[in-house]
């Protein structure tokens, strides 16, 4: 659907050349939700905006559906931008216009008739759950409702691609969850391709199929979300993940434990297998589960357990060997006393 090939964006800032995007080469498949994640200044927004040529590439190329678009101008560029909707962090609604008129504006510029506009606006508001707000003004809407209007507006011209520029950064946690669920639902219902940038790994985990990690203008790692979260290779990716997967034993619990503590990571089907029970029965040891969780990333389980083990020394060693062979990772955890 979308292909970036050796894409670079440079510009001058305070007399210095800034390499905002460096040799980005990757593809986005039709109908997927693709995330681009990184810290502030990583080049995410610049890369996203090259897709509708709000940022012009310095070198390299961009193809959409096999057609090179980075040289488009005039009518070709206007048609491209109609096919690509955009959702903004701070909504970008016109405060002096009603919800109806905010959505209708792009339809009017596309030359749609009054009847077509009326039907489309009402259909879109039904799709995003705001039919009762059709004549309200932005000042009367909550943040989540404003973003729903923004989503409806992005879909107005039957966009094939939706670009999301930090769409939940201005929202609280509950509203963020509802907006991400709406985007995922629209992706499934309409088959639209969504490219989303964020600095939050929790957003990536909640909605994306694949993700590219950016650092200082470079794509440092790319892959399906589950693989990135469970087997990241790049140090910067691991650092980002650590912020969202930080999961440790409460100090009040570990201060009461005198034996060794082990952290066990289970992936996929392992998380559903009673491995501790099997080890306990086979090697005559007892496990004390101190802390644990199972979460699902794209429907695949990822489990983490902290355990203490009790038994004869030889038996403990055999049980540890068994667990190492039958889980994704087992490591002894040392805490300062």
C-alpha cells in the first residue's frame, strides 16, 4: 500500500542542517494499523507528513499503491490529499462552525452536492457515535467528542489512508481507550490503512499490528508488535519498552522473602501451560508466587511471574533447569538489602 524508499528529509534551523529523517525504507500493508513510535524530536511527525506532502522529501521516494507520489503537484496533489485523511493531536476544529459544518467543509471543497453532503455527514456521525451532537459547537464538546469529530472529518472523502498525529496525547486514559477502540473498529469495518505516530508504547500495544521505532531520525527497529515487545533488539527500543512494561515485586513483599527470587517470562501458549505445577510434581519442590500478570498483545498472551522456590538443593537445581528449558526466559533477581 505504502512504500518508503531511502527517504530523507533535511532542513536548516538556526544556520545548521537538521537531518529530520534519515534513509527510511519500509512498507505499510493495505488495511493494517502501523505505528511509528519514538521520543520527542525523533522525526515521527516529519515522516508522517511526507505522506501527504506537507513535508517534501529531500531525497528518496514514496509510493502509494505502486504509484510514486513524492513529485505530485497541482491537481494530482489535491486529489492525493483527499484520499488521505488526517487526525490531529489538538483536534484542529473550527470553533466558529458546528460539528456538521466542520465535517461538511471538505465535502464542499470536493464539489459534493448538498444532498450528498447531508447524507455523508449524518452517516459519519452515526459511525463515530455523535449523531446527537450534529449541530453542537466545539466549545460544548469534551476532548473525546472533539476527536470523534476529527475522525469523522478525516473519513469524509472516503479516505483510503488515515494519518494519526498523536491522536490521544491530549486525552485522559479512559477517553484514550475509547478513541483507540473506535479507530480499531473503523479499521476492521472499513478496511482503511492507518498510520499512527505516538511516543506512548501503551498506544502501540493497544492498537497497532506493526511498529517502526524511530530515534534521532532513523528507523532503528521494525516488526510486529508482539515481537517488538517480547524480543526487542535495539537498545533504544528496549528502553522505550521498559517504561511501559516495568513490573516488579512490591518492596513490602520482597522484604519478607529470604530465599532466591526468580523472574519467569512466558510467551504465547507457554502462558497457558501449568509449567510450575509440572515442575513441582516432577522435582518435589514448592513455588511461592510473589507477583505476576498475563497481558494480551494482539490476542497473544505474555506472562511474567516472580517466584520463590523451596526444596532440596539438588531438586531446586533440576526444577530451575526444567523451567529454563520450557519458558521463554528465567533469571534470578537480586535486590539490595
